[in-house]
C-alpha cells in the first residue's frame, strides 16, 4: 500500500479533483493528502472521498518539502510502506500506478522510483540528472542555450536515450515514489529549503543506501511551466534556496557529488557502449 501527497498553492480545482479521482482507482492507494499552502481555503475540497485528507495550512505557505513532510510523517506513523510525492500538474493512470507499486515492492533495493515523464505533447522531459556544480546552474540560467548545449546534454544524461532503467543521483520531485523506510533514513525533506532543491537533496541522500531509479516502462504526463524561468520573484527564491543547498553540501569541494557523478557516468557509459 501507499499514501499520496500533493502540495497545493492556488490550485486549479478541476485538475486536482480529476487527479484524485484517478489515484483512488489504483488498488495500491490507501490515502491521498492534499496539503494546501494557499492564502484562502478552497471550499470545493470540503466534500471529498473519505480517503482524501484536505489540510489547509491556515494561510501559511509552508513550502514544498515541509508540506509533503506532513503527509510522509503519517506514512511513517502508520507503517505505510510506500509514499508517492506528486505534483498537481502530473497525470498518471491508476493502472500504471499499480504497476509502479508492484515494481518497487518486488525490488527491495529501490528507495525512490520515477517513471518516464513527458510534456502534454509527448515530448520527453530530461529529468534524470547528475548532481550540479554552481557553475552548471549559473550557466543554465543565464548563458545562451547554444553555449551550454554540451554541458546540458551531459548533465541531463541525454546520451543514454532515456529508454532503459538507470540509477541516478538526482530525480525530479514532480513524481517521487518513495520507500518509506528509505525516506525516513534520509530524515525526510530538508525543511530549510522553501522550494526547488529539496528533491535533489533528498534523492542524493537516499542514493547513498538505495537505488534511485528511473523506470521508463511507465509514462506520465507533466504540464511543467518552469515558473522560475518566467518570474524574477521565483528566480530570487530559486537562487536563495540553491545557496542553502551549496552551503550544506559544498560549493567547489563536494567529494560525494564528485564520486556519485563519476560512478553514474561510468556505469551509464558502460551500459550504453556497443557490445
């Protein structure tokens, strides 16, 4: 069984309702938590299925990781073996979620699982990444794309083709199927981040002891807006939280980053070399 958490902020109610209805059709889902950080409560969520817990945070915006931690702690308390962190703008079929649940249940070494993720038009989203250096992030944000093309292709592991399972140190937080014991060992999301690098932080911590696996047999749709690329306010939030990340792990000298990236590239290069 698994619990699901969705952190909301000014939610599109029909989108959330549709996703919840689909999630509840999955045989593996025990409960869905809606953690609403919006200034105003959404009255439309008052009469929901008993398996949905709507929790408005009294107008306080807790941030992404802290919001999900509310629900993850319930999974820990009730010994629910798996927990799905999912964005409201992600769409997955109930039957596909059951397949992912069965896969992670049968593979005890997997601590975090992410399927193939595409845009609504079917275009692949490159969400399997190496752990970034400050230079990579600055370049991706502020330099011309043509200048960063080769760095981006390596950073996003595009040479793999994204057509086979791969164990990588950084998976996107838009869809994280987590083994509860693994996320508990990692001490949940680090609540010092308001948003953005908490998925990177959690994945690399779980990656120390478990596989953090990309599994392309299942595909989900993510209507990703990349808000921080269109808003200076969100860009500021992104920069502040990335500074917190590098203060924690190291700016220029991060031995674990260097080791994880080297081993990832080595194993993926071997896996993709001609035989």
